[in-house]
C-alpha cells in the first residue's frame, strides 16, 4: 500500500471512529436518562440526542468501509500482511485512538467520582447533578469510552508485535504508554499535595477560623481526592504496561527518550517542589526568628505555611522515587548516548539554577556584612525591617542553593575527570560546554555591569554624599568580587577540560624511540610501535577473528520458510523452540494455511511480528530447497523471495525439495523426521559457534 493511501485510510478511520464515540456517548447518556426518569425511549429520535444518533450511524458506516479496506491488507498471515500490521501509520491510529478514548473515560470517571465525593462530604445537592440520573449518565459515558478503548487495545495486541515494534511504530506505542503514565503520576503527585493542603486547611479552620468562615476546605479536598482516585489506577496501569515491555529488550526500551524524559521530568519536579518549599519555610523561619510579627494566625497559617508544608513531603517522595527509577534503569539497560544527553541537560540545568540561587544569596549576604561593618543604611528605609527581609531571603537562597549545586555539579565533574571514552564524552558534551561558558559569560557580564553602574552613579548621576559614595563602592565591589570568583573558577574548569581532552581525547600517543617497546607492549594487545609519529601496527595473529567479534553480540534470529500445508515448517519450529529456547523464531508462511500451522507450532500467546525484510535480518534461514527456485512449491515461491534468499547474508539450511523434478543424490528417501533432526543439529551448531547468546 502506498504511504498516501495508507495515511488516508487510517486518518478517515480514526476521525470516523471518534465521531462514532461522541455520538454513541451522547445517545447512551440520553438513553439512560430517559430510562431512569421513566420516559418514552422514542425521545431519542426527536429529542436533543437525535443529531448525535445520526452522526453515530453515518460515522459508523464510514469507519466500517475504510476498516474493511484496511483489514483486507493487514489480515493475511504473510510478510506483506505483517508489514502492514507493523506500519507506523497503523500504530498511530491505534494509539491515538486509545489515548483519546482513555482520556474520555478518565474525564467521565473523574466527574462521577467528584460527584459521589461531594455528596458524601455533604455539599448542597442544589449545586450537583440530579441524582441518580447524572451519576448513571457519567458511568455510561465512561463504560462506552472504555469499550472503544478495549477494542483498539485488542487490535493492537492481535497484531502480534506489541513491544517489538521498530522505528516510528515503537515511538507511537511509547508515547501512548508514557504519556498516560505521566498524566496519572502528575494527578497523583499534585492530588496528594493538594490533599495534604486541604487537610491542613481543615485543621486550621477548625481551631483558628472565626465562626461562619469555616468550610473552604471542602472544594480542594474533593478535587484532590478525585485526582488521587482516578490518577492512581491510570498511572499503575500505564507504568506497569510500559515496564512489562522492557523485559524483552531492556537496552532499547529503558533508554527510550520518552521513558527517560518522564523519569527526568518527574525527578526535576520533585526536586523543585522540595527545595522551593524548604527554602520558603527557611525564609519564613528566619523572619520570625529575627522578630518579624506573625500577625493574625488564622491568616498566616493558610496564606503562608500550609502550601510549602503540603508540597515538601510530596516533592521529597517524588524526587526519591523517580531518582531511584532512573538508577534502576541505568543498572539494567546501561546508558546510551541519547540517554546521557538527557542526563547531562537535566543535571547541568539544575546546577545552573542552583548556582544562580547560591550566587545571588552569597552576594546579598556579603553586601549586608559590608554595609553593617561600615555602619551604612539605605535612605528612606527602616533599617531593621530592610536588613531582616534581605538577610532572610539571601540566607535561604544560599543555604539551599549551595548543597543543591554541589550535589549535581560534583558527580558531573567526577565523570569529566575520568579517563577513557566516558570522560572524553562528558568533557566534549555540548551541555557541559554551554553550562561552563554560560556561567563564565554571565559572571563577566555581571562584573562589568556592576562596575559600570557604580561608575555611572558616581559620575553620571547626582553627586552622592560621602556615605552614599561609600555604600555604592562597597556594594559594587562585593558584586564584582563574587562574579570574578565564579568567572575564575569556571575558566579554570574550562582550561582543565581542554588539557584533559588534549592528553586523553587526542589519543594520548606519546613518542617512542625506535627499538623501544614503550610502556608495556604486552599491554597494548600486540601493537607494534613504528617510527615516532607513525601509525600503530597490529599483528593479525594477536587480534580476535573479525567474525567472532561481529557475531558475538548478534542475537540469534532464525527464519523458517514453508508453503503447502506448513507441516514441515511447523515441525521445524517445534524442534527449534525446544533446542534453542533463547532464539527468536520468525515463521514465514507462503500461504495462509502454512502460516497458521507454523504459528500454532510456536504456541505463543501473541504471534511474533515478522518484518518485511526478515530474510535480510536473520541469522539462519531454514526451509525446503524449493525456496531457491522461482516458482517452486507449485508456484508459491515468487521470484522476489528466491532473490531475497540468494542475497541474504544469513546461512541457509536446506531440506530435501518437494518438487519431483529436483532430487538429492544422498539419502533422498530418508523420513522427514531425520532431515528435521539434522537441520536442528546444524542450527544449534551454527548458533553455538557464531552466536554467543543463542
């Protein structure tokens, strides 16, 4: 199928399916309303649901016609059918449809839960939906959306490639699962914090609010409980489904950008909620300790304290949970370049923000110390109040920014000072270079701007008095000194990176005198050092065979080709599955009956997805000798298949032909069981010699 035709079919099918969902949902809710109220069901045809009923019927016919055309191409158990089932456009249709239907179901369920909680807590019924019509309609809408979602989910599983998609098809599946997981986790996180906030507000109103002003906690409590009760199942379902798919290919799935992005964003949100809440509480504590009056406790408690007190524990739990998930994924799946890039961007971003907070807090504290030491105070300001506010804010920023910056900066610095490819990659990463250069540039700009501002105030503005002159010079000197310190520190780090990169990243080749083996020739694995500056030479016998190096990490993938009734291919697959349990077996049936028989022999709950270029990607090809002859197996072998077998880099293990015109001269009359046994032995031997993980 051409890409344009495929896009048209799936796009129209998706839009018509969503139109059917909208129409059926409205009609279903109206049907429930009529039934509960005891009204005539004839109202569906001339009431407010009549247009939606017409929309559902027309859209259903449109969807059925396009889906028939799609199924005619994707249903056959052939290579072309497998390619159609694995197409990225089909996955976009399935997963966008699942996302939309699941969103509708979640919204309807959330409204239903919110309505039930409001009635349980005691909200006035006049502000709620009519009972029980409203609740029944919402439940009906949620069930209808879940039914549509279940149908799309069934098709995705029936395709047989769930979790083993490649390219854009895998990206659609990951976007669906991790998008749903992110939405559910966001609802749980924010809902948990708002629930704690509502409980704290309820406790404060019970003990401090004047009579007649209590009760403002009900709305936030209902909303937060709704988010928790709806978001928790959604997050558990999506995250469990995503994790289940990581076991087959952990290195690929655990390093997918969508998964890494969700974990990193969650960790960053948790860190931000924790540190900002803690800094705010620290600032308020310092203000109170320095004598600032609290005022009315009934106003101070909800307006100042309960929000950071609510978000601090939730942020800490979120931070620790996502950070552990990141570490667990790194231990299982390793770190690929794109994953390392995400780690560096998030790490250096937090380092930059934390350094900015530490920088500003330190500068303000030093300014206050200088002003206090010189006995100066700003004109028109209350000295104690002015110093108390600045000191509290600066101390909170410095105390929270310094350890946060160090916690993220030091691990990155340790990686950058490591030898080998990891250290070179860290030093050469754009994220690190942008961070270091950006901080150095910011420090230079701050220093120059501060000094220029001081000069302008001294000579370009109104003539300052002696005390004002001293204050301007003191504050400018402090700001410039702090900026100069950070500029020097980061310039030294940049120069250190350049020296390390020159010594390690440039190859680290040191001149060796002729005839001198240099630093342990035996350590270089058979390197023969030539003249100084010349290329290194390797002894062939000291190097491992190229075939062994290339094949050691290649997974065993075997393709079994058969036509007719598929009995030979089914017997081969049964024997190969028992002899090579770790290998991937791809059945290639040349007709529907053969493919069904071979799939039944595998006994898998979900049939494997065979790509269209399977014969070019496998390790071994097994089948009757007829597959080499165009038109073999009574015309079931097309010229393209014979050519694909001929040009495939895989080894081909052939069994006796079925065509009477073709005959083997050695043991042609052996039973099929003997040939299958020998073929399996050859396959095991080939895997054992060439594939380490077969």
